C-alpha cells in the first residue's frame, strides 16, 4: 500500500538490521518492558511475516517513498492474550527516533485502519498502550479512536510502571474509517484466512 509519503510493504531481509537497532534503542522501547536483542528482534520479524501468511495482513514495514529508508512498522495484528476484550485486531506502530515528529505514524495508521474496514472487512479494531505513553495515545485519538478502559496488562510484571494500560476502540462506519480508505497494492498473500491468532 502507499500513502502520500510512505510505502507499506512486506518485510525484506535488509530490514532486519535497522529494525534490530530500533528495538535496542531505550528511547524507542521506553514503554515496553525491555529492549530486544538482535535474536529477539529477528524472531519478531518472523512472527510478523507468519501473520501475513496466515491472515493476509500484519505489521507492514514502512519505507519513505522519497528516500527508500526503512523507518519501522505500522499495521494490524490479532491479539489473543488473556483479557476480556480479546481476541481482537489491534492497530499499532513503532518508528525509529529520526522518523518521529513527521506525522508518519498517523499517516500510516490511517491507511491501516482503511484496510481493516475495507479489505479485511473488520467491524472494529482496538489499540492499547501503557497509560503513560502520551504520544501513542495522541495518535489513537487523532485516528478517531475512543477510550474504552484501563487494564493491567497480564504480560507486564506486577509493580512495573508499565503495568497500567489503556484500551481504545474504533468501529466501522466512523468518520475516521470512512475518510481513510486503503489503497492496497499487490500482496504476495492477499487472501484472508479465518482468525484465531497468535497474538504477536
């Protein structure tokens, strides 16, 4: 898929190194329990690609159209950990620090939302983050998502400042979803499969 400034595509082998550098950056990973090793980062890429193969969508690698630079990901993923509001598809993003402040996250997230409601035919999507992650919460609100609940994330250690999370939701037919239709390009595995996801 393409936006005005970005290409959203399947992952390439050469994306792994800059992605690992992102995941080792304490500032990028401020609202996650820990930074990732190169091995852990590569496993995440493998899981993202497996999600594409299984569901036809996942976390798209983001490339700046003008420069060809890889800057992170934005996309959709099934979440299935133990929570009363799951299973559900989440829209999420993670960008390298030099890509912050340019509006790339909201630009790509709107495209992902458009895909969710048109190509994927979903009725609603969620997004969640640590309660103190004000940057991501601002993106959710700009997407037109509605705050729904506070919850303690079961995969975060008790006592961690990251334990309190917030849940946002966007339903099909909202102004945001109507005004951000996806413009999908060809994907190697475009056919959607029944959802029962693996949560990554």
